[in-house]
């Protein structure tokens, strides 16, 4: 089976060109996983979710809207979104305790368009196991878990270092009745990644959304 990365490089290169949408719509590859990725990208760009999918998206977006308006204060260890000036790897990871509202934290969630691409990828690839690094308030995890639910199989573990965010994301998943598809694991990635990967082996899909520095991502 050909690797996915040449396809992704082509997609990124084409997206950088003026009309990436047109280029992606004409992309062709052989093999099951790359074909599923292309289908997911095309559907996310041009397709329309079916009625069941729309119902899940609506529920999750209502949850997002509710969380966005929340003034509830959260005292969190701020791991941030992983910008290079804030972070180093492993033990050198900077930790600041800050107070932010739940609404402000929710703005770190993937916006609907990108969350929908994640959803489509999980729908098309039909993984049995999904790993997410960076749960925050649980929005992208909810999209992935809803896709698993619609697939009728599969399980997600999402990793989160800030305890109040781990609690909040578990609550989000629970309130959306997705708790049987997804669990949140509290702890720094350095401590949780190995046990989570072992538990999910063989890993079908991963979303790395916590510590975006290249060296940490590939470590
Ligand atoms: C961008 S947010 C995740 C957003 C979420 N995936 C979504 O779209 O709904 C990144 C999250 O990763 C967590 N995080 C960052 N670095 C971490 C680390 N080294 N260990 C554990 N959690 C970390 C942060 O606390 C934050 O909640």
C-alpha cells in the first residue's frame, strides 16, 4: 500500500496554489487508506453530511456555542497550543498556572470546518482505535467520537495535561452521550503517550493537537 505522506504533500502543495480546491478534487491515488483520505478531503470540501451526521454536528456545535459563552473561571496549567516560543520538549516543558474562562478556553478548539474534516477522516478510514493529543474542552474529541459512533465501532483515547480541562472534556463527551466511545487520560503527553498507544495498539488514527513543535510531534 503506498504511504499517505506523498498524497498529503501533494494536497498541501496544491492547496498553496491558487485554487487548491480544484487540484484536490482531481487528486487520485491507489490503495485503501490514501483513497479514503482523498475521499474525506473531497467530501469535507465539497460534500454534504447525511441527516444522521448533520444531527451529530448540530449537537456538538450547540455544545460549543454553550461553552463559548461560559464565564466560568478555570484555573489551569497552561500548556497552551504549542507555539515554539512557549514550549520546549519533555522536562523543559513550561508550566504556568493561569485563570481563564471556560469560554476563552473553548476558542482553542478546532473550528467547525477543520473539526468536520477530522470527522470525515474517521468516517472514511473507519479506525478501530483513535488517539488524540490535546483534549481541551472536548470538541474535536466529540467529532471523532461521533464519527466512531456512526461507524458503529471504535474507541478514542484523548490525552490532556490540565486537570480541569481533562474533567471538562470528559463532561463534554458524557453530556453528548459519547462516553462509551471516548475516554480522557490526564497527564503530560510524555507520561501518557506510551500507555495509551499500547492500549490502542494497533493504532488506526491519531490527531496530534497539543504540542505542535516538530521535534515533539515526531518524538
Ligand atoms: C489546541 S488545544 C486542543 C484542542 C482540541 N483538540 C480541540 O480541537 O477541541 C491543546 C490542548 O493540549 C494540551 N496540552 C498541550 N501540551 C500538552 C502536554 N505536553 N501534555 C498534556 N497536554 C498538553 C493543552 O492543555 C490544551 O488543552
